[in-house]
C-alpha cells in the first residue's frame, strides 16, 4: 500500500488539515487494533499526505487510551516516511511563553504501563534512541519557519506524563529543577514507535500555558487550553503547509535504517506469523 509520503498527527485543537485536496478517508487495519480514526489522505502543496487526528475527531480519546502502535503502524502501511506531530504542551520555563512554538529534541518518560514497542512475542529489537527526533526534519521545519518569518525555538526536553489530570505543583517544580522545558501527555510513545518503524519523526510543540508552577499565573484549565489552541492551531496549519511545500523526496538520515543493527533475533528463524505481523516494519530485512 503506497498512499502517502508525509504523515501529520494533529493534537488537541488540530483535528483537520485545511488545504488538502483530492481527499479520501482510509481505514487501516493493523495487528495492534484500530488507529484513533481513519486517515485522511490527500494532496497538500503537491505532496501526498496522510493526516490523523490523534485523539479522534471530536477529541474522544484520552492520552492513556491512545493506541500508539496502531497509529504509527497505520502510517507505515500507508507508505509514510516522515511524521510531523503537532502537540499542545505546557511550559516549564519562563522563556517558553504561551503561543510559542518549540521543537524539542529530547524526551523524558513519566508514563506508566504504556506499550511503546512493536517487538516482543517472538522477536527482539533494541533501537538507538539517544537522539529521539530527526535532526534533518527539524532543520527543514526551521527553514520553513524562516521562510514565512514565523518564530520558532529549537531544542529542549519534553516530559511525557501519564495524565489525564494536569501536574501537581510539586511535580511541576520537580521537573523544573531537573531542567525540563515542556510537558505533555503523548509524544514519547509516538517517537519511539516511529524510530522502530524507520520513520523520521518530529514534535512541533505548541505552548498553551505555564503548567502550574508560575506563581503569577492561574493553574492550567481546559478553558485556558481551548482559547490558546484556537489561535495556535491556525499557526500550526500555516507552518505545516509550508514545511510540506519544501519537503524533499528523500532524506539521508539514520532514522531510515534504525533497525539495521537493532534486531537480535535470527530473522531466518522467525515464526511465519511473526513475519507476517511485522512485515511492514521488518520487511526489507527479510529474505522471504
């Protein structure tokens, strides 16, 4: 199946991608269950794109309910090589203000009991994850932002918390003491699974609030998020459209071969059902 080259994950407030033409909804079956919604596949700036609303249209799914494996596996089956993930985040630093856009380059996992690998059940792999986002994709987003005079910051660490409740003040201040920059509930698992799927991945973090550590700011509420998300989503769509417009056909980056030396299991001895389950992920390394 080859439907798209570029994947877009829309987070809170970003449930569609205006400008897509020749649109079709594609329901993808995966061995891990159903993705959040059908993928909306179409043309954007001359490129084949697949859009997925992370929480489902209408925001039906909590972060802990997301089927991350199905979402990323579905992109892989569609032929996607690069994923731009737009996500609402809280700020843990005074310099990251509400309405700012940041490209974090590190993650810290504070979730519990989330599955973030395609492997197991007959096959073992350990991908490198020291640099969890694609540097070339980050370069491209920066270039697109400069082209439209759009301010964007690069670097920093995203803390991925379980949710759905927001942080306590103690947690928020702890993360600040660790030097963390942003806090959200979804992107770590996406990044890990995209790396296993050999898909370039980047988080475009949209700051909505100061979490609850800032003494001069009200603690974050859903009402605050919605007000900021409405404005941020328009900016995100504009930025993503321009990124897609300058996206090259091919990248030469390590993400594309992340599994080359990562699989410990003898692939020649894999059970047939394991091969078929993971063929979209490991197919290029199989001889049969």
